[in-house]
């Protein structure tokens, strides 16, 4: 769960094999909005991530950590 937003969860993901990759984050949660955030869960300057039928598309560089704030429908 997000610290300051009861309607949100934070997913932290990382690339562990030293590759540049594209991945899809899929969930059964009722996601209304997805955005990159920092470790303190503040939204990143790049703003919202588009929600697509396959989920949320993420790009990783080697050993990169991404934090994604998922705002859920109430």
C-alpha cells in the first residue's frame, strides 16, 4: 500500500540480468491510473503511464529500479 494514498499501491520492479528490456506489468486490480514515482512515492516528472489492454509498458536499462504508483478505482 502507498504511504499517503489509501486508494493506491506501489509496485517496485528491477532488471536483474544486466539487459535493456521492455516488459508489461499486468494486474487484476482495478487500476484507474499508473505513474512512475520516486522512492518516496512522489510522482515523477514524466507523468502518467498509458494504460493499455496488455497492461502498462515499462522500459528497463541494466539493473534499473522502477517504482510505479497504481491508483485504484474505489
